[in-house]
């Protein structure tokens, strides 16, 4: 698969099977995250945490769901990658860095035939819970700036993606 095909194939998955991602594929995806563009090359300001323990995944899911009762924010994903950041050397750049890192990982996942979704809700759940922050082991000064679930789609879910330009383009 070439890069443009992987970009087109990536879509948000909202229902995962319990099939786990292999360590080899996971390492390739995490490596892709570390190859992302990061402002000021401040890679030290970020850390990637991999959560696969079912009890901890459930706790993150249930804590995140409190903001919207009745939802299943992690969609039963068997792997959650949590991106934590301290204040960067460049002001207000942390969430932009996170977008670059997570998008790289999602495209790499698509290339490997692995499904993914960017999860903002889980970030709120984690940052709102000192207990979860302690369990994840963030160092002092680090907070979650984004998360991404990985796995294999349980069944075909409604996709928003179509082969069309979704953002208006204006040639000036
Ligand atoms: C920063 C960011 C946060 C997101 N957080 C969530 C989330 O918490 N839950 C969710 O179901 N989708 C989340 N999404 C997925 C978007 O809803 C999705 O990307 C959008 O609907 C376009 O669909 P596609 O990813 O299939 O192309 C998030 C996407 C981004 C970029």
C-alpha cells in the first residue's frame, strides 16, 4: 500500500473485536509516531504510553464515560496509546504536536491493516482522574494531550469517509 492509499483507508473505528495487535506491528506504529513533525524538535516533551491491561482499559473507559453516561468511549479497543506532554519549549504547541504524532500512527496502522480512532474523550477521562494519571505513571508536569485506540474492527460500522474532498479548497 502506498502512503496515499493508507491515508484514504484510515477511518475512525467505533467497535473493536478482542483481537490484539501484534507487538511487531505495535512497535512499527509507535515508531511512526516518533517520526512525526514536532515543533522545535522537542521530542523530550512527549511520552507514549501503551495500555493493554483489560482492567486499566475498563477503568479509563468507565471514567471517560462519566462525561456522557451510556457511552463506550474506548469502543472495546484492546490497545490504547496515550500521549502525554509537558509544556513544550514553544508556547501552546502541545496539541498540535499531538495531532501530528497521532495522525502518523493512525496512517501507519492503516498501512498495516490495523484499525484505529483518535479519542479525545479518553483524554478528558485521564486528565480528570488523579488515580488514572498515577496508574499510567506520568512524571510531574505531564498531562494527556491525546489518545488513540488500536485493534481490528468488530464489524462494519457507519463510516463518514467517502472518496471525496471533505474540506473546502479555495485557490487564491
Ligand atoms: C482530535 C480528535 C479527537 C477525536 N475524538 C474522538 C472521540 O473522543 N470519540 C470519537 O468517537 N471520535 C473522535 N474523533 C474522531 C472524529 O470524529 C473523526 O475523525 C471524524 O468524524 C472523521 O471521520 P474519519 O476519522 O472516519 O475520517 C476524534 C478526532 C480527532 C481528530
